[in-house]
C-alpha cells in the first residue's frame, strides 16, 4: 500500500539564501530594511515573519511597491542549491511512498511563485496574498498572511485536502516564525526538520540538517520515514550525481555551571530523595 505524506516548507532562508524583504528593499532603493524589521519585532506589533507585508501596507517608502516589483524580486532571489532536484526527487523517492510538496511562507505570494516558477506548482504555494487597488496598483489590503497561526491554518487546510493523518506531515523551516507550526506538527507525532543552527528552533525540531544543498533534507526523511541505512542513502545520492563528502552527526549539550554557595554532599542529596518522593 502506498503511504502518502505532506512535506511543507518555509521559503525565506529555507529554500533560499536570503530574505525576500532584503531583495525587495534593494530593488526599490531602501537600505535600512533590517532596522525596520527589528523595530517591529521589538514591539511585537505583527506576527513574526509578516514584517515585510506590514511594511508594504503601512510604511510610506514601501507603499510604492507594486505587483511587478514582487515578481521581479522573485526572479532575483538566490535559491539554495538543487531546489529543483529536491522537488523532483520527492516524486521518485520510493515506489511505496507519495510525498506532496507544498511551500507555506509569510513572504508575498508573487515573490514565491516567481522564484519557484517551474519547480513548485502555483497551487502548491501558500504565501501572503494582497488586494491591489485597480486604479494605481497600490497594495490596498492583506487578504491573508501565512505567518504564525496562519501557517498552521494553511497546513491544516492542505492536510484535509490530501486526506492524510497528522503523523504523516513533514515540516521544514529555519526561524522563529516556524516555531508555532513546528510545535503543532510535533504534538501530532509528525516530523519537523530545522535547517538552521539557531538554538530556539533546534530545541523544538526533531531533526536538524545544516547544508547549503536542499537535497540534504532528504536524509532525515530517508532515515525516519523510509528507514533506510546510510549505505542506501549514499547510493541514492550517487544515482543523482551527488556525493556525500562529509556527513557528521552530533548532539551537543550546552551547560552553564557556576559555583554553589552551599554545596550539598552527594550522600545527603541521595538520602533525601525518598523523603521528597514520599511527601509528594
């Protein structure tokens, strides 16, 4: 029986090297994009990940953004290596496994579709959608933003359409905006994959993969879903003209230890344990 899975991915810095907002700001001549985003983040005015959409709707300089700017931004986005190969490999990974690949991101819909043209079908992309003023093309309103809880809503709608169970969901992301959806997927025994070494996301994701090649995300899928061993995984990559030159697995415990003002002898701490348990 063929097993069906949903693999949902963030876009900015998960499938790409840079942030959509940075590329768009450079395109229209704005130099302090990061400062504006930082200001919004500090006051928690908008959902994390939706800062660019808020700026487009409310910032005086970003108000001149038009649909054609978003499309051109997508063309200028630098994708991570082998995104197209990754999308294709998901279709032929195993005869008894069908994986539907979707992109869920707070980035504007036009940017993602333009960047992934010919790689991911437009209907498989859930980004932030705008309503444009017909007279001058200005962004009038946000129809829907796939950020925070919006990502979870989009994910659940896709899952329902595909008719799969929660434990057959795989989600990959890189930043704090992916935390809500990762915790949601984890709570239903799905697989979450971090593609960033940021501590706040690696502590939540079940697997972490660090590479500039999108094909690397297939490794936890092969191991945790297909139960392939390392030899078979290497053969798969070799069949696609790729070689795993370095494959290091590690788990690091980060500790902060300081001296105690009143040390407790080992025998005392052990002896007190039953009393504590009894009182509880």
